[in-house]
C-alpha cells in the first residue's frame, strides 16, 4: 500500500508549492499539514480537497496500488 501522506508531500514539492501555501488553502495550520504528511491514510473528503488543490488524482494512485497488490496476491 502506498503512503498517501508522503505522496502528497512529494507532489506538493514537485509543483513548487510550500507547506504554507497548502495550509492557507485548506485553512489549516502548518503543523496540521506536517501531520498529513505522516498519515498512511486519511478521510476521503480531505483527500479530495487536496487532490483538487494540487490538481492530481490521488484516488487513482490508490486504485493503481490496490490493483498492483491484487496481482501480487
């Protein structure tokens, strides 16, 4: 299974955004964003909001991971 928080962190930095930008966009504190980076899973509403902000389909990443694990079982 992929670590969704780490994937968000990587995507954020690839796009040149900062933790401060994401925190302001979500109306969160920077501390909460760092907590998100440490999460292996999260609420779908939050993941949807982050997907929209970063214009990246994290649900697709999770689905691909699921199907890959299914093939390996």
